[in-house]
C-alpha cells in the first residue's frame, strides 16, 4: 500500500498542488484574510450575543457595520490584486504593472447594461471572475513581454516611465479584449464563471462532497503532505460561502451554507485529522514516551497545530494510525453536517483565526451559538474514542519495547 501511494497516488496530487496557477490563487486569495478577519471583528462587536446589546449600541450598531461592508464587499477586488501579484512574481514580471492592469480589467468587467460599474460585484459575487481575469491578464502581459512586443525607449529614461511604456501594449490588449466581450457582445462574465464553477461549489456544500475532500486531506497528511495541497481550489469557494453567510446574518435571513468555516471549526479539532483526542489519550498513557509526547503536543494541539503528534508518533505511513487519522474527521464531519442540516446547532457566520482553541472557535464562528460550542466539546471526546483503540495497539508495542530497554539497562548497570 505504501508503494502504491508513493508511486501512483502521491505524484498526481503533488503535481496538482504545485500547479503555478493554483499556487498563485492560494497565495493571492490569502491577501483577503486580514480584511475578512478585521471585518469579522467589527461584526462580532456589533452583534455580541448579550441580551440588550443591540439596544445599548443603538445607532452606533450601523456605524460599527461600515467596516464590515467595506471589507466583505471588496474581497473580489482584493483577490484580483493578490492573484495577479502572486502570479506575476512567479514569472518575474513587474507586479505593480500587472496589478494595475488587472484592477482596471476587473472593474471594466463589472459594468452593467447601462454601462455603469456595479460595485456589488466587487465582493463575493465577482470572486470567481476576479481570479480568472487576474490569471488571464498576467498571461497576456507575459506573452507581450516574452515576445518583446512593447515600446522600446532609451536606457536613459527613468525606470518608472520605461515600465509604463512597456505595459502600454499589454494593457491595451487586455482592456480591448474585455471591452469587446462585456460591452460590445454584452456577455456577462460573472454569470459565466459562476456557472462554470457551480458544480464544484455545489459539491463542496454537500455531505458527500465535503467527506471526499476531508478523506483526501487526511490520507495525504498520513503520507506527510500538508493539507494546503487543495487550498488553491477550495479557499475561494469556502471564502465565498462565509461571505454569503455573513451577509445573510446581517440581513436577518436564513444562513445558506453549511460548510462555510466548517473544516476549521467543526472538523479539524486539534489539527488535520482531529488529533486532539489522540493527544489526550497519550497524556494518560502508561508509556513514558507517549506521555512525554502528549505533554509536548498538548499546547500546540489546543491551537490546532498537530505536527508534533503527526511526526512524533509517527502517523506518517503508519498503517495502524492512518485509519483513525481518516476515520476521526469523517465521523466528526458527518455529525457536524447533520446537526447543522437539521438546525440543531448554528452555522458559521464569522471567519475566525484557525489557531483559535476548540469550543471558542465554534462559539464565535456561529455568532455565539451555545449548542455549537457544546458540540465542539463533544467532538474532543469523539476524537478520543476513535483514536483510543488504535493507540492502545501502539502503546502495547511501546510498553514492551520500554520494558526490554529497562531490563537491558539493569543488566548493563549490574
């Protein structure tokens, strides 16, 4: 099985994870995280789950919501900037030039039938078109630069002026192309890209789809490959989900998406593979090695960092521990999804830092939903229950090994 994974499966996923465009999307969309987190902070303050808080704030509640509208309403534009800069950096192009051209291209694509810019598309609605247009723009610029199709000036010209003339031809090509498509042909780029990505978007908001994703993440983590492998594909989709959930929450509408902020707050308890339960099992172990490893790992695990336990047990290419590494998050994911589907616990409406400890992350992500926080606590014990039988097998082997080492040490001392 190890040979099959190493030689057949892993090369395919590594190739996907190292794809230039997906890496640029992953790094570029990450530019939105500070905006979303700051906007969520203002949103939490304006909607604290305290009786009478809204009445206490009064008109100041609307004032506190202004940064929310600015941050959540611009993630499409910020993503376009981030993706273009990341991709330009990879190809050693001028990042500022690519960024400026991308911004104008994206804005041009948002004009409506009356030739006015629809700023509503600067948010989650235009996220997919922002990413695709950023990629297209950078590749057009690269084509012109590689083939040296630009205005040449003497070397004595200041660099800023020289770069502006170099960018003139690719900028003209990009803007003309989008003008023809959006204005002359009246082709709605946002609607088209949304339709193209809709099967993936719909799939990741269903239980089978999220289970497949979680299974692949855990399987690859068991092979020593980080879960960031899929982030270039999944991050824009889950970002769109959480923004739409936040907007629904602000407008007092039903929360549409279950899997928004789902993996961080309601699956990966203690890190990828939901390993917090395993760390707790090690803390009560009779083995000196596992007890020491548990003490070393408990601090990072509380903040969802599980590299010490994954590589310390080790769980990488460990046939005994790879099964619970997949099974634990699958069980927790199924329970979380069903509880949200039947409205027993709240759905995530805020984005929280991924390092926030369990229970607290579920509480704040759902806007102060007590049942969600209680379920987060139950997830810890479910994780421990799944891992414990498999850990006992490892523990027995380790205890026998430690007993032999102790006997050999006594003989050496004698």
